[in-house]
């Protein structure tokens, strides 16, 4: 399957932060709210907030074009503090590596750390049907 080009399409429309979020929003439809729910989580000795990209009230989807070390740390801390909440990571490229020179892909990292994940391109291609 040819991957959808996610960059160089001009400014990202508000309220989204990336074209990947825009593309996923378009196929999920109006029942899904963008960054509607905020979860407080604690980094030892400090409080932070994590806002998943999409929510339908029961399920949360976080789109990730990249998964840097700060994102990985945040997600692990959040999962420890909200184990009952279902979050799916939707990767722009599930085979991309977590960092230069790494042998671990973002999807492998997700599985190793107990996260559900989807290929965002498949969500877009299938018009979000399995989330409706």
C-alpha cells in the first residue's frame, strides 16, 4: 500500500497539531471529539497533563508521527496511573524506529509496553470504520 504523504500540505488547520491528526479526524467522523478529555498524571514530584487526540467517551486514540523519548516516558507514566483506560496509539508509520540507530520500531515498543496500536494509514484508508 502506498503511504499517504503527510507533510508539505501547508498549514495544519486548527485545532489540530499535525496533518496525521487531520486525516484521522476526517475518517473517524463527528462522534469523535478532538482532545476533549485531559488526564492528570504525576511525574515523580511534579504534576503534568496528558490530552489524548481523540475520544468517543470510552476509547481514546493518540496519533503519533514520531515517538520520542519524552513521549514514551509520558505514555508509560500515564498507563501506570490509568490502567483501566483504553488508549490506542495510531502510528503514521508503525515500522519507524524509536530513535536513530535503534532496532526497535514504534509498534514493537507499544507492544512491549502493553499498548494497543493501529497503523494510522489503515484507519484513514478504511475511513475509521472499525471505530464507528
